[in-house]
């Protein structure tokens, strides 16, 4: 049963530059559970036992600003795909409120209009017709969605130029590379002129060069040309750090943190630094550990010139790191480089999980 919650017609969110903008997507306590399939043995021996459920989303709440690229991050099974299927109107939530551009996705009178506001490219999408050309695929999609022929033709030509497939418009899709198919799926999703575009792990099948080009294409072509709000579910470091304006961390269906990656790194990330030196066993490192200025000091194998990389986890702020550097150099340790090492996305997910568990969030 769906839970009705009174809300304002269109929420305003304060952007990072201080200018209020309407929320393109608003989620308030969205919950989704799935029944756990019972084995035949359990069914025979306990036929009247109540059905157990798996909670895929547990009171998920956050807002996505208009024109923003928003990342949804988390380990496998965190609930990212379930959330995207709900936003794409492929399934209803069990409870909570979902709004697209101020209109509830759950109100029957709004359902068709709201569905037209969302375009989606989900990870399991295999619905391109390989024996048709790119243009024919888009024509078929436009006809199925009731878009009149003349506006559809103009829109198709524009989108093929935007996604860089204009020269390949007459080629059969079966001859396309994986990256070209991804671009065509995005063109198809943009055909009804949606306000929100959902991308579920869009670069997972692409090589690193194609993935980088794809991210540049999303930011410079799709978002700039269509003024579309983009939600990306990803495990990719570059997408999370470089493409997304803000992210939400999901774990076991719950939101652990929401914010800009730089802010989350500062809040959750370990202060890890790398020192390049030829004397990694200098007594000063043991002294600093004894004084609890360092928690770890891992040493890698030397390079061809005899320089060792020492990874230091320094307690405190950047001022404390500067003091550690001063102590090390004053002890006569030669240093070629001293730099902070940002955590990877996997590191950050683990750190957010650990802190959330320690605070009792999960």
C-alpha cells in the first residue's frame, strides 16, 4: 500500500552557487520490498509460514536539482537498479513519494505525463533492432510513442547529430560498436524530450578511451544541448569524481551520504600521503608512529633509481601533515615528492559504510 505524504507542488533546492532551483527529482522515504522465493522443500514442510521479504530500498530520500548530473553509488545489491526502475515507472514503490518536476509519479492522473518526462537507458536494455538502421530504430520508437511524423523527423535528425551518429544513420545497428549502440540508446531516450535522463552503468561495456569520450559526450553534448537532468548509477571512479556534480551513497537500500565528491572525500576520506624517499627505514617514521602522528607507513618496492614510495596515513588536518613533513625533513630524510593521495571510489564506499555502521545508521 502506498503511503501518501503531503508536499509542496514543486520543491526549491539551493544550488551550490546560492541560486534556488526547482528539484527535477524528489524522493521522500521511498521503500521497495520483494518477496523471497521459497524452495519446494520449504513450501512442503512449512506451507503456512509467512512470506519473507528482501528490502531493496529503505526510506530513500534525496533531491536532484534541475540541470544537475547526479550519481547514485554503492556496491552490488545496494538498490541502484531498483531505484532507477521506479524512476522509469517500470515498477511502483511500496511506500513513499516520487516526484518528477513537481508532479507525483504515483498519481494516476499524472502517470502518463510524468513517464514522458523521464528517459532511461538501463543496464539490461537490449531493445535495439539490429536489422534496422539507426534512423529506422528512432522512427519506430517515435511511432510507438505517438510522436507525429514531421516533428519526429526533425527531432531524429537533431539527436543523431548530437550523439555523433549522423554519418552512420543509414547503417544497420548490428554493425555498430558498443559505444555507438550506447549513443543510439541515449538518442532514443531523448526523443520524447524528457526532463530527466537515467543512465544505469553506461560505460561498463566500454574500453577506457571510449568511456572517457562517452563521459565528455554526456557533459558537453547531451546536457548542454538538451538542458536535461542526468542521473547516473555507477561503479566507475571517473564518472563519480569527474562527471557527477553530487552523489548519493546507497548501501543495502539505505542512503548513507549525499553531497559533492570533494566534500565527501574531506569528510570520510583518510588523510593518506605518499613520500618518495631513498631511506624508508629512517627512525623518524617509527618515532612518528609511536607519537601517534602516523597510523600506518606502508613501503613499496624501489623504482629503478632506488626511490621508495612510503604511504603515510597522517592523523589530523593538513597543518598536521605539514608538521609531519617538517619533522621528517629535519631528521635528514631526503624527499623527492610529498603528495596527498585521494581515495578511490571503492575506498570511499568502504569508509562511508564503516562510519555509517559505527554511527548506527545501518
